[in-house]
């Protein structure tokens, strides 16, 4: 069996695929390298929020090639793990037979109103919470050193 076949396929799913699921995808790639095949999608995709890329760049993770994708793009892909990152996506998530599902109920940073600093702080909080959850997932899976940092690669 090749290494490619041994990789777990992980899908992060939210409503718009604009912030939380994009961050989670970026964190898992950055922290676990090629140990996983990772994707993100939305039940009603929009566009990657500019602050998503900005706060991830602050941590050394480049999402500039990311785009918002529909769950429909992955209908024929068998995922080992589907993680919904918002309640609306959990409720709308299609069933993936025989596969593991997790739910992380995360607040939407794009929904925060206020001045630029308030909105930026919301995106940073989401980024840091998602990093912690992804590190926990990696540690649970035992795939890589959970102390790995994307800025030290």
C-alpha cells in the first residue's frame, strides 16, 4: 500500500467556506505536513474573507491560493473524517457512510461587527481557537509532533 493510500482524508465544513473551515484546512496542512489529505468546503460557499488570509499570514500560513468551494465538489470523495465548524453546517451536512464526524461549534468571526480592530481581534481569536483544536486532533491521531510550528519549517 502506498503512502498516498494511507493518508486520512479530512474535510472541514462550514456554511460559507470563508473563514473557519479555511483556517482549519490551513492549520492542518501547516502542522501535519503531508500526513493528511485535507480539504474545506461550504454548504453555501461565498468567498475567502480577506481577514482570514491576513490573520493566517501573521502565523506564517499562506492561504492566497485558497478559494471557497462547495460541498458538491466533494460528493464522490470518501472522507475518513468530516469536521463541521459551525452549527448550520452540522445541520446541513450530508451523510458520509461509515466515516467519522466531529463537530466544533465555533463563532463566526465574519459576523462580528465593529471597527477594524474589533473585527481583526475576532479573526485572531478564531484562528487561535482553531489552531488549538487542530493540534488536539493531530495529537489524538498520533500523526505528527503537536509542537510543530508552521513558521519553523
